[in-house]
C-alpha cells in the first residue's frame, strides 16, 4: 500500500468518525527541516561563543605566564663585609 493510499484510508476513516483529517504526507517536513536548521544554527553560534571564550581565557593565561616568567627576580642585598 502506498503512502497516498494509506492517507486516503486514514482520511476516510477519520471523516466517518467525525474527526479532523490528518495532515497530508510531506506537509510537515518543511517545518521539521526549518526547526532542525534553526537549532543547528543556534548550536553552532553557542559553540562559537564557547570556543571564543576558551581562546580568550587561554590568551589571558599565556599573558599571565609570560609576565611572570619575564619578571625580574628581586634584588638581594649584599652582605656587608667587616
């Protein structure tokens, strides 16, 4: 039985029971694809924000490490000789 025949039988059965017919085959696919596309776009945007924050944190760590490694050692006072 094809999808069109199944749809026709479902429509006839529901109409005879006084209920609303089901949506035609394939009519909801565009909505599903759009919802998937929007969710994917939002997920990619969020992932980009997370990666940007991670890169910024890594740069801050590198700057902090570079500053502490390049900082001069404190001078020691020489002991006085008598």
